[in-house]
């Protein structure tokens, strides 16, 4: 008898099992193959645009993805450094060998966690409540809560050309019956697909024809608690190349041989809109002369190079021609061909914000089973599911992050409110409060929640309090310290092409000028704070007006979040509401007016009618 069973050892399952174990609950992690724990069947990196912020949020809450990435990566860089702080994100090239090894080591160190190799094919359900799982061999294992993190393994099919093979990403046996059982229990099951490109032998690439993409020359970490675990000079570079006119011709001439474009006529799954196959790119963007491709090392310990951006389901003989048409790849040796994978998922509007399902009590789901793509999206859901499963056992309210608090909150709200059509991925454009949800302030936003739920200890919380105090100190320091414009100071302004102030100014007012940076000010005055604190001052002063505006918008949303919708409301009794709105409201069952507004297909007029109905029937203000 376990308190929590986690099904699946991918990035969602890891975080769920880790959180539940750290919180003291007897947890069982069931995975088909221990060797595939923390596996990266697709792109071997952690972070990226928006995703890097999610990894920092995971770390702020007490998760482990960021720490393990920091210990094992091949290179790391900050994306969008030339742009504003709202879109800057860390991206690390992961080592496909050491990342899973380190993650397994973390899990094996947890005293409340047991890992078991098995395949789950059914749930134990009594009175609409889960009570454990049933394995492929018929063995029953009881638990109070089950968290499903099955990734792409539900009825997985590998698609290459005109062949369909029922197997997982590495040829493993997929889960054959669990999604059928979920359908029997009342879940709406959908079919999705994603893909992966070729792996190329490093020794066969002509690197003189591609552009080098090194890691950053400053030390960076995802985790707020680890010092850098690498040497800048030891980072392994990535490289950049492009498709050619010949590449596009080969694709168009052989389009009917692609699984997605006619070679298979029974494709049900919808592919990822924001990470399309190379066939999709060439067809959808016919006027584009070339598409960029990143050449990324998978590990220090073998020579496979990942061809990011060249995902395909073409047959092997066509992939050979496609790869050889790329600059630097004329004599490339393909070690593993690209493929598409089709799999079952549940439609995510069937979830509460806690990630507990609405269909079966005490059953939580996280990761690609919820229709997302990406290791980071999976990991953050697993963390939230693990936290909330634990909190439910403890008789406490769930942790629900709001859209103005975290990208994790944006992701979960999008899933449960809007549903999906294709595999969901996070983008900065999805977050209306992205100026508040920056990479630099994830700990300031979320560490208190990690502390409250028991994943952040007192030492780490004190470190945050110290940081908050230092930020207040530097703000006060910037107001009190003035810079007098002497001849020597004027000279520094002239040498750096900066407009000379007319009179003495405080550091605060100087730094508010668009052209003045902390780096420049340090040529004039010593700033007695560390880099992280100085960064907070600069962002606060440069973007103060925008940040205040974002907070005002967030306050409006929070007022609407306080306007609760009763759980027992019967939308069929509301007259004059549009039929599509009625259907969507019944499907999503929003808990607040704010959530109802975000539902696709629910218009302002429907919200007005709903508000009037709530006031009349439940005495709730509009």
C-alpha cells in the first residue's frame, strides 16, 4: 500500500515523485524501463524561449530539473540578450548520458521513493475514485492517489514513410490498453503526434561550411542554489546551417512518401504547430528560401549530432538525399533516421487547476498525456501534480499559480480553460503579464510557495529574504547617492557617447535614462552590491512604468478571479446565452468569472448574461 503511485519515469514523473517523496509521502514510481528515466528522445536540451523561465520556476518551487541541468550540460547561454528582460531565457545543451544518470541518482537518494519496472494497463477505480493500479501481469498495487505521466507511450506508433510500427521512441513496447480503459472511465481521448530529426555522425560533418554557436562567456545557472558546475572554456559548441533550394526540391518531389502527406492514409494525430516537420515548413512557407538548422551535440561520450529543425517522417532513402543537400553534410553519415510518433492523450479541459481529473477523484495527470510538448512543460506539470497530490493527502488546499505569478500558471490555465488542438508549447506571447514573469525574478515570485508547501528549506528561504533585503537596500542607495558632474565625469560621458546631465543627479534618476546602464555607471561610481542585485535595480528603474501598468492589469484580473462561479451551476438554465458558450461552459466548468472570460467561444455578451444570472440566483455581484 502506497500513498502515491506515479506512472511514468519521464520529466513529469520525476518531478512528481521527487516532490511527493520530499514531502514525506510513501511513493512508488512505476516505469517500463529504469534505463529510460529522464530520457530525451527528442531535442537534447533544457530551457529555451519561455521554457528556460519555466525551469527557473521549477527550481524556485523546489523541483530538480534546473539543478541536474546545471550539473550535466555541455553548454549554456542566455537567449535574447539584446532584447528586454521579459523575453530573455536560459538554454542549456544537455548531455544525453549524464543528465539521466544524475537524475536517477537524485531519485535513488530519496528514502520515501521506490522505483519499480512494470507496465500499468489499468486503474483500480471504486465509486469514481482511484485506489491504485493494475499491472500488465494482473498484479494490483493499491494507493490513495495515482499520477499518470505516460508521455508518448499510450498506443504509440512510430511513423516512417509508409510504415507504422506500434512502439515507443526507442523501440520499447508501448502501453496498449491504458488509454482504452481511460476512455471507458469517461475520458475524452485525442490523438496527437510529434517527431524527431536524424542523428548524424560528428566525424562525417564538414564544420568549415557551418557557423559556430558557442556557449556564453559568463557563468550562468538555472538553479538559485548551485554555483556553476562547469568551466566556460570547456563548453562544447553547437553549429548553424541552412536548408537549400535543392533540399526543398527533394522534399516537394517526394512529398507523397512522407507519412504525413499521403504515404499513410490513417493518420489521426495533429502535429505541433510551433515545432513543425521540415515537410510542413517547406509546404507552409513556400516563399521562404531557406530554413535554419542547428547542429547540436548529444553527449561528450559519443558522436551523435542532433539536426534541430529537420524533423521528418520521410522514408530513409529520401532522408539520405535531404541530409546530403545541406551545406556541410554532403558526406554525412546518418546514424539514426528521423521519424514521427503518434500517441493518445486526454483532452485537458477534463482537469481541475490542481491537475486532478474531473472524471476520477484522486487521479492526477501531467506532461504529454495532457497534450503538451516539451520536457520543461512536462516537468512543471509533474511538480504541480506531485505537490497537489501531497497537499490533498494532508487535507490542504491545492497550489494553483495564477497567470500573473508564473508561466506554469499560464500553461495550466491554458490547458484546462482553452483545451488544445495540437501539442501545446509555451511561448512568451502566451503570457499577457510576461514583464512580471521574467527569468531573473522566478525566486522572488515563487520561492515562498515552495517554502509553504515544504519543498524549500529554511536555509534557502533565508537566502531569498537576504536577497529581498539587498534589493531594498540598493534602491535606497540609488536614491541617496548623487553624481556631481565634474570635468572628469563629463569626460567619461563624452568618451562613451552619453548625453551629459545638466546638473547633479541621483543614481536612480540617471539609471532611468534609456542610454545609461549599470555597466556605464560603474565607470563613475562604485556600486557595492553583487551582480544579481544590480540587475534587479536596473530592471526595476528602466521598466518601472511598464511594470506598474502590468501590475494594474493583473489587479483587474485578480478582482475577476475573486468572483466565484458555484460548482453546482446549471448552464442549461441560463436563458439567452449562446449555444457555443453554453457547451464550452459545461465542458470547462470554470470556477471564476476570470476563467470564464478566457474560454474560447465565450463572448463578452455571454459573460454579461452569466453575471446577471449569478446575481439573481446566487446573490453574487457582477
